[in-house]
C-alpha cells in the first residue's frame, strides 16, 4: 500500500471515484443497449370498481 492511500480521506475519495466510474460505465452501457421492455403501454388507465360496497 502506498503512503498516499494510507490516509483515510484519500481512501474514501478513491472509493467514491471508483464507484462513480463504475456507475458511469454501467449507465453508458444501459443507455447504449436501451430498454428491453418494448411492449406499448396502454393508453388508458386501469381502474377497479368495487360494486356492492355499502356507503
């Protein structure tokens, strides 16, 4: 281990930078691949009616 990585602040910053790099890489891959669910969404909402309920 090098002397610079022995300081806690540097280790935390290196960890955060590594997480940001991995997130950026995976986000870019996700944007390139696109969504897998290509089914069209219904144009109307589904509503459930509860008949027979007393007010």
